[in-house]
C-alpha cells in the first residue's frame, strides 16, 4: 500500500511525461541487472563514470540485450579511486555527457525491477541524476542479491556470521569469475548470482512442501 502511494506521488512529480513508462507494470519475468563504477562512495558528492546492465528474462541472461556506457566526469578523477574502478581519464575520452547516458539508461531499464549487489547505492547515485533531469528518483523496484543470499544461508549457518562479500557469494554458488572488473561484467556476474539464488529458493520451497 505504502509503495503504491509513493509511486503515485512520484508519478505526479515527473517533469517529463515521456518517461511515464517507468511506472508501467513490469514485463512478466523480466529484470535488469545493473552496476555502476563511480568516483567514490558518497552518492551526494560523487559521480558515475560507467554503467553496465543486462536484461534477464525468465531464467536466461540475454547477452544480446546489454547496456554499457561511459560518462564524462565534471572534474579530475581522484587517483585513489582509480585503484578501485580502474578507469583513467584517458579511458573516458570518448565518454558522453551524463544527461544523455541517463536518458539512454532509462529507455533500457523501462519499468523492470533492478537487480544488484548493494543496489541501494547504485540506485541512489543514479537518482541524483534523474532528480535533476526528470524530477524524481528512480522508481524501479530494487532486488538485492546479498539479501536473498543471506535469507537462504541463515538457516544452515545457524544464524551465525554470514560473509556477504561478492567474491564469497560467487564462490559459494560456484559461479565463474569473468576476467575484467568493469560495470558490465559485474552486472553479468550479478545476474548469474540472481538466477542461481532463485533456483536455490525454488528447491528450498519444494523441500518444505
């Protein structure tokens, strides 16, 4: 009920009705797995440098439906942050203006739920841009893979410590690590985690019956 009211309120605040499709009913069985590389971990101050996303439909990752874009930063990149995202200023020479990147992203994701690893951060920093451009935060439903993983593991871990690091989850689920660390590869690996966790949830539910 509360989610519905929030969406109605957001819809009224939408500045550009062209993006009203963000509030449509999501296509059945479709999700977008998404990851951002940023200049830092403060969504209010930092900027997005790249966005990678892939479409999940039913139980398949549609590799022909990927999104990979680089954004021009407004200032010089902190050398310390380069150690994390590995994006140098020379790598962003052909990057596009953030507003065009965000508009393209909105077209790609539509009204689908957004899957991610600590997706709250990615959606918060994207929302900083969407608020400026269309007047609202990103309205899509977030799906947090570390939360699904925790829920599945807590019973077998006897409610003890559960390591939620990305690499730990990948190893536990026996998912291969893609070579290059970038936004698109991280989004693809996250989509693999999501589908594996969905399958484990299904198996667990069958065992309970």
